[in-house]
């Protein structure tokens, strides 16, 4: 951005992401924002709009307990976290006998006390559980053919979601979003390292070998034998790394949308031809299934799959067994005693139990949260606002100069077919059998929950997909997203909090808050990822005419260049390519709500609320890390790069050439 001195000194605070599913990072750095130098009253809107709106709040907010994070999003997070804690305490201090079997309250009550007891001197697993773990491992060690091995992998996958050969599993069928399909995910190193690092050899392969060695010794293998085996095991993983398209796998790991765009559909016959050794039936066996009920699967890296197939031979059987053992133990190690590799719990008592309930029973807790905090009026207001925004998009698309008539028609059809999930689902019907999910120990409960997850996946494969965006995000999450395969937006109850939405605000302030979030999410249907999916959520890159796709790319390249020319903390450039989809969404969301407004007084409220919602502090190191990790631009950029693209900003604030916020008219990139 053309930065003024004021903007440049806005160091300590920065960033965080809105948008799609990222947890705030935790870092040890807590560089405080008690910044000496700073005269926030001296910041002019014309030079640094983000600082003008946020500096005072950010410099005075309390960030002591939040790892340096401050600003509206973390304030909402903290408030919701307190509320969740309150709900859990209310339930666990209530009368257990009054809770229906299988109800949210019963599950929360029982699991809370189970986790509490385990973390305060009790144990996470019983003698029986330990015997079970030992049985599983002896079972793996006694496998004597590849076919038995595949069946054993199927057991591990069904019970624990662990597939030692491929990552599994079942997902939306890209070509038919109403169905599920099997997705053979890439092999990853059993110690959690990346294949790229393993392929470098040296330390990484060494660490892998010693992880395997230690686990084998823990479970009774003679140390010398364990040593020899672990070296052979690491070398097998190395062979797989050599047969892998590392660049492809990296691209998939870095960018979730890429992982969908690069998936290849292969028929069962094609998999049999590519993998003559175990074939499609072999892979399905590792998922606990007897053949593939569909006519094909999605894969990513053909070369890797063929390499794995060629390595699944009797000579390598011992190595594969060790890989299975390491994968299984890593899955259950948290519940095992010290001598089997477990470690002490980091936190004890109530804190531990609360966090466990929040994670393991997120959906159940979410329903309890919505029951207490969902306000019908707010949901209605935001839903009406979202409909107004959809209507405005239709006007914008109709007027867009770079789209063909056919392209406009298709985009409008996709807009009209988009579902809005705002607030929270209705509570599910209580099933008394769910009471059995809470087992005798934490270990047992986790086992039951893993089995439940497996069953849900298989249901997706056999019964198809429900078009329900709520299942993607719980109401207590402070976030919003667009789901390309459902063609839906999710606006959680959590994000419908002040300053995003506040019933005491004006309509225009709320439009600048939650309205820009809605506009942002809708735009994802038409960004570099969303443009690959048709109005039903099917992956279909040619759903609109080629001329429109080319025109889109042309428009997007200007926006990418514009952002790549911006920096934070003076010298650190934004990656315009990495952040493209989010930048398109930011610009689009603001453009859309500005066009709903009728005068500059209303637009001013929109601009100021928009800047306010993205106020955020974060330690400097994290801000720099996020530059290459986060698909969102830093928050200061999300505001200061977007608002000067609109002529009314210059009229309202009297911005002139030479001011920090000034962007020459020819550089004001346009989204639509
Ligand atoms: Zn987004």
C-alpha cells in the first residue's frame, strides 16, 4: 500500500483472519503493544484508515491472557468461551438423574466427570483397555500375508480412523455433490513428518527410525531387533517419498481448495491397471469395505499410489507392520500410561475437563449454546440483510462489463441457488442409544466416538450428502464460510455478535460489519476456487463460457498484482497470489454493501464499521509467519487496501494525492 509514516509505524498490531476456519495461533512471543511512541490521536483517516479507527482501542486493550491477541474477534472469542464454561458448569452441577439418556446434558455430564477424574490422578485407560491395545499390537505382529495386512488395516480404520497405507476416506463426490465418494489420500509419514523432509534424509529419517524403535521396544520387541527393523522401516518410507510428487503434495497441504482442484477421478478398472498388486479391492479393504460400491475413486498422486502398490509385497511385510504399529500407537498414546509412551496431562482438573468437552462434544455443546443464546430477532435481521445483499449482487452482476450475457445468467442462477445457513440448526432428536458413547474410560469413549465417525463417513457414501452447511461449523465458532460443494454460506451465531452485528447499531453500521462478511462469503462462490463449481456445487470448471473464465483471470491478475505491491512492517510484501481469493472476497463484500447505501453518510458508517471489525493485534513474529501461511491478507491490508478502491472514500474523507491512503484512479482495481 502507499503507506504513510503513520501506517508504517503501526507495527505491533496486525492481522488476523476472518473467513474460513482457522484457529488463532498460539505463540510464545507476547510482544506487548504498550508501544511507547505512539500518538494515536495524530493518525489521520486520509493516511491510515485502519489506524485511525483502531489504534486507540488496540493500544489500550487488555492482551495479558491472550498471547498478544487483541481486538473484536478475540473479545468475542473470550466472551463465548466464558459462556461455554458457564453452560458446562451449569450442566455438571445439575441433577444427573433428570437428564434423558443420550441427551446433550447426559453426555456432557458424564464425559466431563470422566475427563476430570482421569486428569486428577485417575487413569485414562483401564487394565482392559491396555490389554486391548496389547492385543491389537500382537494382532499386527502376527499378520503373515499382505492380504491379512490389508484386512487388519481395515480394522484399524473402522475402530480408530487410522489407515496405515493411505489417509482414507470418504468425502463429497466432486462431480456430483449430492453423493459421497472414496478419496484415496496421499501416504504420509507415520511419525507425522512430511514426505518432503523424509526425502531429504538425514535427521528426519533418523527421527522416524527412532520413533519406530521406541514404540517397538515399549511393546516388547527386543531392542537390537527393534533397531534393525526401524532402519528398514525408515528406508521403506524413503522409497515412498522418492515415488511421490512432492511439489503436488506440498501444494495440497498448503491450499485446501487446491486439494479439491487437483483430485483425479479414476475408475475401478483404471486403479486395477495402475496398481496391479492390490488393486481397488485391496485399497477398499484398508477402509474396512468389501469392494467399492461406486464406479471409481478420487486420487491425487498416481505415481505415489503405484509406488505403494509395488511395495506392498511379502518382503516388505515386516516394515508395513511396524508402520501400522506406529500409526496406531500415535492415535491412542494420549490415553496410555508412561511406560507405554503416554505422558502426563498438561492441565489438570476442571480446566482439562472443560477443554475436552468443548472438543469432543462440540456439536452437543453447540446445541446447548444455541438454546441459551440464539436470538430469533438477530437471525431474522441478518437473514433479511443477506437477502438484500444477494439482490444487490444480482444488480452488480447484471451491470458487470466483463461478463457475457450467458455468463451473467449462469452466475445469477448460482446466486439464486445459494443456501444461507445463518445462526444454528434445530436441535437433533435425542437417541437413547447415544448414551453408550460414553464408555468406561476416556480411552473407551474415544474408541466409541471414532467408530461413530466411521459410520457417519460410510453413511455419506451410501446415503449421499445432505445439503446442510450447519454441520460444517458449530454455532459457538466465531467465523463464517462458503462451502463450494453445497453452494452455501454459513454465518455462525458466534460471529453475529458486536461489533459485527449489534441491535443497538444503525442498519448501515451492521451492513459494514456482518453485511461485509456476508458479501465476502457470497463472493467466494465466484473466486478462483468457487468459479470451478457449478450452481449445484459440482466440480465443473467449464460451467461458464471460456470467454468469461478468461475475463475473470484477467481481472484477478490485476488484483493479485495490486496486493503483491503492498507491504506490512515496512518491508514485508503481501503474497497477492496466495491471498487472491480472500482479497477478491473483501473487495466484493465492501463493493456490494456500498452499493446498497444511498448516500455518503451511510457509506461512511459502512467504512468505519468495516475497519472496526478487523482491528486486531498479534505478536510481530506471528504476523510475519502469517504472511506466507494465511490465505487472508493481514488485517491492516484488508482495510487499507480495500477502502481506497472506491471513489466515495475520497469524497467522504477528502483524501488527496500525497496522502497515505491515496491510490491513483488508474490503479483502483475493480472486482466486478
Ligand atoms: Zn474468506
